[in-house]
């Protein structure tokens, strides 16, 4: 019987590896990994019975969608070669990373055994560093290109998190910036001087988070890296509905909502 276990490394090197994930890496017959931190790579190579980097597959394709498909295909192939296969992805294994997720769905559809373990994502780090409760006012988290391509509406009363901003409007690894288009889209909802945050979680315990507040009109001229996440704070707080306060028989002073 074969088993696939997809895990995430978290963001901060070994510090974010859960005890459960460590044991899976150590006990699996083979470990595949796609991560960007050298200390963690060395730890996996030392602790795993057998390990292999997925970098050659990922970087051999100019089109990112082809790279993701190739990764999924390879994971499925390796699944049938060993009893327990572990695949380690950077951050959380299903957050803006569908190669492992698609492999799990394919294997389970064919009656196989596959699971995904939770991990720390960049968004979790952002909530902590920026002291945000996503339950207060709500949170809309979306890939930047999808936001624009599908003309998704933005709730200016909620916390907004934009992912993969460095890859906005790109299907390949081009370095040409198209951020002015994203900035113009955001102008439809926010004033040009609205403060937004360029956030990068530290990859090592000795590093500090990048928390850079800029004006929206400077967005397309700022330094955006592959790990940069953009946070847009609520423009203003939405008024409570008197209609539903009455229907629910509630009083404002009894609510835990921020006033």
C-alpha cells in the first residue's frame, strides 16, 4: 500500500517545522522537496532516508503552469515507487501552490492514500507581525492577477491581502513589471494616498520582517520580490445594520466587535 504525505516547511527555516512534519520527513521512504532555504535543505538531506530536490523540474520550464503540471506528474510517478512518499513545499503546501494538492486529488480519485498536513503560511506571519485579527472586519485574500482578470470586487471595509504580486500579469519568468495596471485597478477603490504595506516574512530567526508602508501611488515604483505580499488595510469601518440588530435582538454594547 502506497501513501503520499504533502507537508509544508513554514516560512522561518527549521523554526516553523512542526513535530508531526519532522517525523514524517524522517520516517518516509523518500522525501521530495521544493523550498528556498539552504539550512532546511541540508536538514532534510541529513534526516531523510532518501531525498531529492524538485528544483531541476521546476526551473526547467519557462512557463510556470507547465512547471506546476510537471511537478504534479512527477509526484504521482514517485508515489507508486515507494511505500511512503513525503513532499515538502515552502510555506503552507496548499496556499498558492497547487502541485501537491493536484497530486493528492488525482491519487485519491484513483482510490489511493494521500493526505496534506497544515503548516505556517506567509499570511499567518503577516497577521502576527501587523497585529491583525482577520475576524475583525473580515479578510479577503487573493492572487493579484486573478483579482484583475476576473474583475473581482474589493470590500474596502475588509483587510485585503494580495499574493504573488511579483508575478502579476505574467505566465513566464519575465521581469517586465505590469504593476501600474494593478495600481490603476486599486485606484477604483482607494484614494491615491492610501497607505499599503509591502510585507515579507523572515526566512531565518536572525532576519527581520520587511514591513514597509508606502502610499498606493508609489506602488508600481517599489521593490517587489517573489516573496512580497501586499496588505491593504480597511479604508473605513462599515456601519452596523440597525435592521439586523433589531431582528437579532442585539445591542451594540453587548457585541465583541471593535467599535
